[in-house]
């Protein structure tokens, strides 16, 4: 009998065809396999094929980077196949999922450190199971001519490997060696010695440059902070191996699994050993392992951890070429390790954090993105969703596919807005995509919204926290849920700044059933950095007079300022009134400090009344009365927020989704049971574009 399969998912450019070739030979199957516009077409022929058993064997023998989303098959009449072979691709439209860049694999590392191998210590070693993908792609299909490797003519030895279906490098588009591949601009040993000498260097990775120095050298780290104008925001650290991470950090089983995963993201973990100036005043480190051959070669010269922070101006995208690096960081770095393979698409490091036996994504990028979802419905209009203003991403929907872009950044500078527009152009080009409909946020001053309104296309605006809700409904395939959406800011239907919302949401609409009582955002945008007047302005005279800015705050609170229900701002208020901060050093700072002092043995909470409005003044009064007692304040505050959610769970017979930037707080999430929260999709504003596009998929 002959069976024809159509297989969709991440099945091109990941070693799928050679894997199937070897499997077919092993099972004595005849037929062929080819890449098509719809994924992979596979025909097999043999007497008495058990189709379900074959599918099971296939799924158990996938190459590491492959992902099957859908398999369809039909039984056909016998053909005269006399062998199994790989046919040339048939590609008309572009719907195939793009594989993200993946860390160098163990097999390549073994070869790289084998003195008898022709790629011994070769800094660009890769195969079909690892290496660059999205960051070198100029077009689809993923063929060498459509990547930045097109400039490098394959040598005879590499050609043999590339054309041999039995070889691990069969159709590995970035395949190269010393003879025919990219070149470093200088010896890695020189750069390693610079780092050992306390210098700051820039090193080109897969998706952009890192600024690097010795993390154990306090003077070097302080110098980097001064030069980069980054006073307190934590730096991520790269470690030689998991054992070294364990020397400096307390890691759980799930932490270790995430750190060692093939994506090699930055993982937020608990400090064990203090490295001064890396993450001042907080109790977490962002840690990750080497993921390129260059990183592994660098660690051959030392075994201490290094700062490896994205080379970018604050909130701008990661720098991908030496020219821009020189323009912006000439006075920051002492040396540069560069290479002559072009980065086509910038891609920052992904950031994730474990929550019990699960995790949340705080930045979806290298290793995970572009993230594609196959859906059961055929989408008629082509939809582009342009997300929020912070942690910007875009999403596309067409045919039966939804695609979420890598992290773009905050759209607060000309550079980041240009990068946002370039990302849209990149995805239009890669998928021959021209949107029929654009979906954006309701905020009139978001740069993404302004761009959308200027396109002269059919436009749909989705409320910010409803988009958060939709991202949760989409990931877990829910029809309807009670949604707790807490974050820093989002434009409300009444023109106020929402951020402490409780919705009943389904796939087409929502009802705002509760929200935190409005308060004045004294100082408007400046209140985010300086919450003092906003905080003291909420108190009665008897409590407020204990603060040095009492008179100013009492005067200002009579002024005209925007109203907000933001739980993110309540964190800032609590941190100020409780004596943790005078000002917010960076986004999320107050939340991290409050979390730092939480004590699980303190069970006390303030039972806040849940009416249409959630009145939280009793909580602030408690904070003021216990100012300076950080453990008690942190514990009671987070317990009280968790109690609100637990009460709502009992009141409504619906699945519960928690979403928004506030739920990046690991402790708060850990206090909750039986709730859904986004994992694959960013829980913060990085998931907004996906929520927007989900509405389009379900309603257009």
C-alpha cells in the first residue's frame, strides 16, 4: 500500500528530510520526501503499513529542532517506487514555519574539541540540529542563497557533507569550515586576556553584540555601569557550565532544566553568593550558558562568570553591526570581537523564570522566536497585529498559521520605532504577506497605534487588558474565563489608565466586573520613576504628615492628573511608603524588592472588600504603620493581593487567567493555585500582539 502524508510545523531547515530518509531506509520503505509550500510531503510504500504505528515511530524519531503541528494522510494506489529518495522542493506560497536560532549542539561541540577533526576549534561550527536560522534569513525558502551565508562559497569537503542525506550536515545552510566560512576579526585569546585584565569588550553573538566583562571584578562591572549609564539595573551573567552556576545561585530542578534547554535562555534564579554590582539590592541573578561556539572557545581561557548584557542604548534594539556599535559604544568598549557573517535580523536573548513546575516568559526572543502556532481554522483575511508600546512584538495570522515575532523593545526612541517598522517589513518579505487588516491597541499615543492608523488599511482597536485576556484564552484554548489583568498601564475604555482589572472575557467580548479604586497619577509619566507625591497624596493628613514631601503632596493632589487603577503603581506606592525606595531605579524595581523580603511563614493579610471597586486604602494604612518592617509589609501586601484572587475564584465558576506585568512577580504567582498564566507567550506586554491577532482569528 502507498500512503501520502502532509506534515506541517517546524519541518524545514531542521534536518527533517535526512532523518526521514534514514528512517525509511531502516524500515525498508520506498517512496520520497520533499519540502512544499505547506510543509513536507512524504509518500511511503510497503506491504501492510500500519499508518498509526508509523506516525508514532516518526514522532519518536524527530530531529531536535523539528516540531510537528499537524499530520494529514491519504491511502493511494501503489506506485512503481524502487527506492526512497529526497525530491527537490516545490514552493509556491510561503507558509512554512521559520526555525528560531538554536544553541550549538553537543555533537558539534564534541567535533570542535576533537584535535583530529577538520573543524577543531572552528568558531562557526554548526549542523542541521543547531546554529543560526532566523538571524541569517533574508527570504524563504530557507536555502543558502536566501541567507547571509550566500557570500561564502562552499568548499569541496563541505559540499560533500551538504549533499549527503546520511550526513548530519545535509542541507545545513550555514555549513562552513576554516577553508570556506566566516572569519573572526581577531584571536579569541586576545579578547579573553582583555576580559581577564578587567577590560570591557563587545562580542558578536547570534543575534547581536554583547557587552562583556569579568563579573567577579567589581571595578570592571562598576566601569561598565558608568560607561553605559546603567546605575542599578541588573546585568545578566554567562557561566561556563551548570556547576559554576550552582556555586553562585540556588537553583531548582525546573531552573536547571530551563538553563540546560537547547534554547539556552537567560533564567532568573535566586542568589547564593553575592557578586557586588551585578544585581544591587535584589536577591536574583539572570544566568545563562554559552550558546555559540565562540562563547565555548572564550571559556577555554577562564572559568569565572562574565557579564553578557545586550549592546543597546536603554530600551533600544540590540546592535547587530560594527558600524553602529562604534557610533554608540566607542567610549564604552575597549575592544571588539567581530566576524564577517552578517546578522540580517537582530534577536536579543530570551528571559524566562520558573514558577513551581512551570515557567513564565518575560522576553520571547532567541531560541524561541519567531514562534508559530498552527490553528484548526482557515483564516480568510491576512491579519497584522502591532502590539503595545512597551516590550513590543508583532503577530501575523494567515491561512492556518499564527506567528509571534521576537521581542522588539520599547517604542520610545527613533531607533526602536525604525526597528519596529523593519520587523514588519521582514515578516512581510519572509511570508510574502500583505495584511488586509491591522489590529492595534486603543491607546492613541502608542507609536504602534500611530503607525497602524497611518497605513490606510482596515483597522481594529482592542483594549489593552482584553488583549492580555485573549492571549491567555488562545494559549490554553479556552472559550471563556475570569481574567485578573494587573499591570502598570493600559488605556481604558473611559480614558483612564487601567491596570487593576477583573474581566469576564470570552473570544469576542469582555465585561469589566471589578477594578481597583481609581487614584490620581500625580506626576503623570514621571510618577513611574518618582512615586513619592502620588503615594503620600493618597493618605489622610494624620498619616501623610510623617513624610517629608507631605505639604507638596497635599497641594498636588488637588490638581488635575490622570486617574488610574494600576496595580503596578500600587507596588511603587507600597515600596515608597514602606521605606524600600525613594525612587524607582528601573521598571519592576519596587516589585523585585517587595518580593525579596517575602516570608512564607507570615500568613497575615488585609481582607480588602471586593465591590465594583476594590478599595485598597486599608492596605496602605497598614504599610505606613509598619514602615521599615520590610518582611511584614512584603508578606502582608502579597498575601492580600493573593487573597483577592482566591475570593474571586470562589465567587465565579469559571477558569481563572492571571495576566499582565504584575504577574512576573514569582512569589505572587506561587501563592496561587488552579490558575492559568501564559508560559509560551510573554505574560507581559510582549504577549499583547498575540492577543490582538487571536481576536482577529476568532472574529473575522
